[in-house]
């Protein structure tokens, strides 16, 4: 059997007749597109799988419960995981901008995340109760900060080494393959939970740490040529000055507003699990949700990726509408046909559709942002938008505190209405050229 070259693999994955058909990237980088595409795809595959294993809605809550950590600690997992990686990026961007080659920022961030996960495993052997809770949250803060470095570097490297109309596809393919891996692992967790295997979560975390190391090794082999370093200045005040982009660049401001509304896809997810747990709360149920999220990524990743390369703006509209329709349906059933939730497949089925919509939101907004900006402007866009979204995430996440006054289904409806506003906002977004 004849061995395929990297150029042939690249062309097959992208349905591309010219592996060197480049647009908006450096001529030297163009020569390395095929190899870099494969390396980025492989690295994203391992990192996305690792990310799925450290799930703040599934894996970490179960770890804390096994260590008798008070439930108050568990409530902070999602806000810290998401906001912790977003809030510092406005200042981090100025540091990264000074580097002509930025792949090493991602590599260091990946190794740091591996160390943090390994330390969480260590905590499980020596601490319990509130002490374990404080230790895990502290490690999660460090983990999230490392993710912040990765986020900025990843988008910048992607924009430098991969041409337009190929960026959405690479993320979609990685999400799909990682989804298959997550699905398989979720089914394994379900099996071992039936065997009363209590170390399954620790195995998941150890595997996640190893996968981050593997991802870093592949990422380090990317052939990234030196890029512009103009504008790299010290000081948080300079970082804050970048906020002027919100009123100077109308398209960017419109994108940030749209992205804020689309947070509903992530923020509503825990309430689907709460709704399911009110019917039956078992470890096997958590494994089912992990498997379902993997299946959603497997199926929808490449579709959303291709559609994002065609029109990331339309992807945002479609996925936002799907979040809305899904949430309204759950509310209607919970209010008037609650007996349907007694069927084990109903809530996981709706969660499956939510995960599909969330994949569309993630791939659509990432592709739109990368295509919208060039050079160091891309770094500014990423850092400003992520910092603003980090703040809004904490504010919108506080809606969950209304659970004392509203039912779980009503909270899902509330988040779903935000999705409708996101769809309306996305309709009026200009195409990213």
C-alpha cells in the first residue's frame, strides 16, 4: 500500500485540489500549510479530548463528591473554569505580542494544564472535605490561567499558518474525532460504574494530563515563521487602552454583543443535568451525559466546521436558534407534560441537541473572529473579546442564583430567550471577509 504524503492527506481532508492555495498568510508559511494542518489537527484532537475529561459539569463535581467536599465549592467550578481563562487575556496579549514565534506559549500552557490535573489527582489521595475543595479550586484557577495563554496563542498561530476557508474545517475535524474518543470513554465509565469501580474518575484525570503532554509535543513541531511584534508594550494601562476597540470598531463590538448572548448555550447546560438528576442521580447518569456530549461533537463537528468556512455568521444564527428551540421545548414538557421526563432518553436527548448547538456556537464564533482580523489586530480582538466575555460570564452566570425563586425549567427558558436575542443579533452581523 502506497504511503500518502502530507500534501495528499491535506487535500483529502479539505477536498482541495491545490494544497498550496493560500490566502491571507505569509508566503513562507504557505509552503508548510499541509504539514502544519496535520500537526494542528492532531494537537487539537488530543487537547479537546483532554479538555472533555476535565469537565467542570461532570468529572470535577464527581471528584469533589467522592472527597466529601461541601456543595458550595462545586458551584464555583464552571465560573472559575470559564472566566479564569478569559479575564486575564487583556493583559496577557501584550506579553504574547512581543514574541515573533508564539507556538511556545501554547506548548507551555499545555504542560502547565497537565501539571495542574496531575496535582488534582494528588489532592484526592491526601486531602478531604473543605481542604480538598480549596486545593482543587486553587489548582483550577492556575489551570484556567494557562488556558488563557493557550487561547490567545492558538488563534494567532492558526491565523498565521492556516489559510482562510480551512480554519473552520480543522477545528471541526478535531472536535469530531475528539467527540468519538469522549463517547467511547463515557461508555467505558458507564460500564465500570456498573462494576462499582471507584477509581474511574481518577483514571480519566490521569489520562487527561497525559493527553495534554502529547498535544504539546505535536504543537511544538509546527513550522511557524516569525511574525510581527509591533505594538508590544508593558503595563496593564496599555492593555486597558485596547478596550477602545469596542467603540472604534463597530463590527467587532457587534460580534462581542452577539457572543455575549450566545453564552446561553454553555450556561444552560448544567441545568439540563440538574433536571435529569431530579429524576435519577447516579454515576452512570453522569457517564451518559459525558458520552452524549462526545457523540454530539463527533456528529456535528465537521458539519459546523465546513459551514463555518462557508459562512460563520450563518452558523451563529442557526446554532443560536437551535439553543432557543431546544430550551423552549424543555420548558413546555416540564410544565405541561412532565411525565415524559420519566423516560430515560428524553433529557439526555435534549442535552444532545444542546451540545450540537454549542459546537456550532464555538466553531462559528472562533472562525468569525479569526477571519475578521489580521496580524496583531487578531491578538487584540481575541484578548479584548475574551476579557469582556469573562466579566459577562460571571454576571450572566449569576442568573443561576435565581434557582431559589425559579424552577430549573424556567431558568432554561430564560437562558433560551438570550439565545433568541443572540440569533437576532447574529443575523445583522456582516460577513467576515
